[in-house]
């Protein structure tokens, strides 16, 4: 009976065969076994789209499919296909060292079994099993050397995770959580961080009832921009529970809106904001208007900026001017019932001069109406016709 050969070319010598050559053939077989189990071959597949058939050399070391590791080399200008004979059963370490952005497929020479393909940008190493599990349609199975991540309940990285142009995607509408340990932070080291998909509104919110705080590092400004394009948008700050929206600078800092600097303290009652013409706002007292009071029928002390309807129908009485007045203070008086001529109104000077005289003023003119304006310590209160 003649010798036969395994699918990987190892000679199986029949009884009584190869007399006197067993030593040579056995050594050849051992060399071939060593190459199949641990040998390396470099194979150029340079060129355009083509199929390269790996070969088996019976009893020899020259077959291109008879090594444990095969490195594909050369500049490829089209997608490549590398095949092995249908009956080969072995696992291979394949290294894609080609140049050119084209795929390299490893498969059986025929049939519809599964195959392995290096993507156009995958210039790495893979381990595959040629199963010879079907005489017509055998499968090539990739061996996942690191195991599926789903099988590891506490996976750890040994280096940076390169997404290689792909996304991190959840299924079943699940959230993607980034949870640092303890007081660790999540740092996004990018010039631009985008939120939301192409057509949906984007939302930044705190996780639960906590405070959402946005800070910048160092002296960097915080800028809110409605979009990155040219369309106009609106910056809207809304509280969902009818609460106040507080803008509170630190310490003596001010609020500046479009060049206007607001004061950093509360004003007093009935004051208003005024500008100095250079963008700085401050609180000021209301001036130039008169706050009219209810009709007076008896003596009282006037307040600067107020107007009084005085009714002396029942009896004459005294209106006492404000104490310690300042320049520009005004008090307005009107004869309510036309009775100043019969029951005079006395204007008490309250330590200030009136018309330059240290004397009270008696008003005896029916339907009189007048304004007293404080000037200084010399002239005191001066009359201004209404």
C-alpha cells in the first residue's frame, strides 16, 4: 500500500513502504509538524483585486498554507481574497501588514461557509480557526482572544480605548452612564462638546434634585451661544416651579449685560436705576415729580417731594417745613377750599430761612398755589409759582 498524506501535507507511511528512507521521511515529517505548529511565512499579495490560493506541498515545507503564522505584505490597490484548500483543519495567526485601504478576506477555496475579513483600515493581527467542519461549505471562525466584554463582569482597560471611528451605542433606549469612583470627575477634553441629535432639542439637567453647576477653569470665560451656525436663536432661562432665577456675582462683582454694569447692592425704597452715560448703573432718588397727599385740615410737618391740599375752612393751622433740607427739596401747597384769606395758612420755617428771612410765612391769598424750593442756608426756601 502506498503512503498517504494529511490535509496539511504530513506523510502517513504505509506498512512495508519507503524501505531505507524512513529516517529521512520521518525527519521531513517532524520538520513539517514544527512548521505547521509554530512556523512563520511572509506572503506578498501586492496588486489589484485578486484571489491568492494558499497551497499544501505533501511531505515538503514549501506549501504556503503550512505555517502557524502567515503575514500578508505588499501594496494592494484592490480588495484581496486569500483561500485555503477545502480539507485544511488548522488554526492560523494572520497579520495584515499590507499598505492600501482595501479589505483582505481569508476563506476556503469554495463553498458558502463563514469567512474572516480584515477591514480596509484594520492593519492588525487575528487568530482564526479553519474548521474543515463540512466537506462542501466549511467555516472560518475568528477566535476572540480577549473574550467578549459581556462575559467579563468587571472588565479593565490596559490602555486607551480607541473607538476607531465608531460610536458607543446602547440598546433598548438604555442610558449610558459614566460613573467615576468616589470624588472622581468626568473630564471631557474637547474644544467642543455637542449635546442632542441633529433635529431634537438638547437638555442639560442635574441627576435628581442636586444643583447643576457650570464652572470654567482658570480665567476662562463662560459663553452661551444659541447655535454654531448663522441662524438666530433665543437664550431662555426657565424655572419649572415658578421659582426665582438668581444671578449672584461673587463678592464685590457686578452683573454686566450688553455693556451695562448693574450695582452690586440693593437700592433703598422708591429709588430707580440711572446710567452715568458710560454703561454704569446706580440707584438714585426720584426727583422732578410731586407725590400728592390727602387733604390736610390741621397742622402737620411736610416731607420733601410731596404736595398738599390744605383746607382751612374750619380753622387756620400751620404747615411746618422739613428739618435739615437739602438743595432742590420741594414742597407744594394749594388752597383747597379758597379759605386762606379768612383762615390763614402759616408756613413754619423749622429753623430754616424763608425768602432769606428767619421768619414764618403767612399765606392770606384766596386760592393760592405755590411751591417752596430749598436753596441753601442763606436764602433757605424760595417761592416758585406753580
